[in-house]
C-alpha cells in the first residue's frame, strides 16, 4: 500500500491528515462563519464525548473505485476493523493486518509494487521463488508493523483509524468553515459543513434544519483519495488485543523477501 506516512491503497496521506488535528473553525469570517464553525464543533462533540465509535463507509480511489471500510475506534489508540478483504488490529503505534486467503496475491502485488507469480518455473523448486515463499508466510498469518511503516501498504487500517480520531477533533484549531447546500445523502436531507486546510478537506454532514446532528463525514486529500463514513455505536468499548493464536510476520521480513 507508497512510501512514508501515507496509505496509497486508501489514498490517505498521514502527513497531510495530521494537519487537520490543528484545523478548525474559526475566526474572522463574520457571524455566519462563526455560526458554521460552532455548528461543526457541536456536530462532532458527541464523538469526542463518547471516546469511542464505529465508522462504516468506503474509501474512494482516485479512479473512482471504492473499498469498504468498517472500523471501531477509540481515543486511547485502539482500533479494529476491516478494509476491504483485510482485517486490522491497531494498538498505539503498532498494527497487525490479516488478509483473507483469496486476497493474498493482490496484497503481495501491492507490497511488491507490481504483479507476482507464485511459481515462475514449474520444474523449479518453489522454495526458491520469493513470491511462493512470501505467500506461504502471509497466508493464515498477521503482518505486524511498527508505525510508520516502511511502505504505506503495510499499515493496514491505521490511516483510517487516525482519520476517524481527527474527524472527532474537527473544529479545534484554525481555519474557516463554510456551509454547503442542502442535499440528500443516504435518504436524508442534510447540509455540509466544509473545512479546508491546505490539501486536506473535512466535510461534515449534519441535519438540514435545527440542531447540527451528525449524519456522516468525509475526509479527503487533494490528489489522493477520500474516506466517507457514517458513525454509530458511540461509547461502545473497542476490544483490541494482539493476535496470539496466529503466526505473526514482521512487515520488514516480508518486504525484504519480496525485494
């Protein structure tokens, strides 16, 4: 999944995402702008107060394709869930990721940066083939990565988890909030509260009229991809424990094998 602190599969650049931890609604936009900023803070306040929540939605790629997301996040560094055909467990700055068996070839191709054939020469000893050995290692195992990973692809759900925490803190910093038009989303009439800081855009959807009840949110980075989620199960504890009944493979070991 590119290099440094971004998840190319999800298109979320962590370096850019971190900007929003300090962005928010703000100052100097007049009474209307102040009102919009206040509405944004009120909308996400239940997430902060709950300390944990579930996010269900999708990650949209630059080409328009999307990957399902289902994550449970808390404010103590714990996060569990699925990104497409992979399951992740995040605790602090460490993440474990397990791919469904059918997804292993695609996962290895992403880690390698291109397609891989598990056995290139049918008469050769398959144990001499790095792709074959990598697939044997990864199937049925968890890939463990200390963040930031050497490649975004080894970070699993971590950038999505961090995006969720940053969404819960939207409105606590500098930046202008603008109200968008009333639209229909998931069968409900909503209006958007949009905050832009450099390449990062936060779009929070609230009830069209009355109090700003949170209906969903989007997090996007210019030139990258976007996460669009709905929230539920506020306050439900997140159960995150390291995998103990499965093999665990350090991501550095797998990357060295793939070359």
